[in-house]
């Protein structure tokens, strides 16, 4: 078990969860890039890109890092 890797994974996962929770609560004013994304890509596509890019990808990446940390892999060894 590598504690540093797990902590980094928790940070990524926490950020993804925070973004998803704030978006589901309707607090869109917290996100500076959401408005421009909606203007460029449209209401639905801009929101979808924001959900995926700022919510689901960090959450999935964090979970992947946590699993690697539980297996004893150091964070920098993940990218070799």
C-alpha cells in the first residue's frame, strides 16, 4: 500500500465529486469556464463536455490512482 499515491487519488476523486455535486445542486455560477463552453458548443453539449471533463474524468482518474496505490504502486511509476 502506497499512502502518497492513495492521497493523490483521493484529491482527484474529491475534486471530481465536488464538481458533480455543485453542478447537480445548480450552482453553475461557481464555474468560470461553463458559460463560455455553453456559448461555443451550445447548452447541452457545453454542459456535457463540462460534466465529463471536469467531473467524470478526474473521478475516474482518482479511482484508478487509488487502486494502484492499494496495490503498492508509487504515483510516478504509473506513467512509465
